[in-house]
């Protein structure tokens, strides 16, 4: 029983880190690396900053079909599969210091789309967890 309990804790820890990764572009559509390097994700349709939901959907594919993402990236370096699904693209923007994430976090307001992201994340991770258990 103890080993199974520890396995479950490891799974929950792994999936929590994974969830944070999927939401790395959550604040102003910029991950920490994008802030430092001067990039941003925008909505292809209207040219505005991509929504949190678009950023989440964009990142879902990298963890599931990453080998295919690499091939598509080599063929079309401007857009990956996630960009096609979320209707986004990455553009150059102003470089920012990493501490701006904390400022954005403090100024964050809850939106209905956050609930949708959490629901999609729970369903997604439930499926991933079932697959991981099936591999044991």
C-alpha cells in the first residue's frame, strides 16, 4: 500500500508540474522565456494578445504529440500544430524582466475562461493518469 500511495503522489506531482507547463503563457501570452527573449503569442484572427484559453490549447499538443510537433516545426518554423489548433502565432515584442510575471499575477482578475481551463485540465490529466496506470 505504501508504494502505491507514493506512486500516486508522484503522479499527482508530475501532473501538477505538467499543468503549470501547459499554462506557462498564461500572463500576457508570454512564457518566462518569451518575456526575456522578446516574444508574444497573438490571436491570428484579430492580431490581439492570445487569450489564456488559446495559450492553454496551443500547449496541449506539445506534450502529447511532440515528435510530430518537431517535424511540423522543421517544415513550417513559423507555426506549430498547437498554433493551428488555437489559431495563434508567435511574434516579436518588447523584452521584459522576469519579475514582471509577479506584477501580472498580482493584477490578475478571475475570468470564466479560467474555469474552462481547469475543467479541460482535469479531464486531460484524468485521461493521462488512466494511461499511466494502464502502463504499470
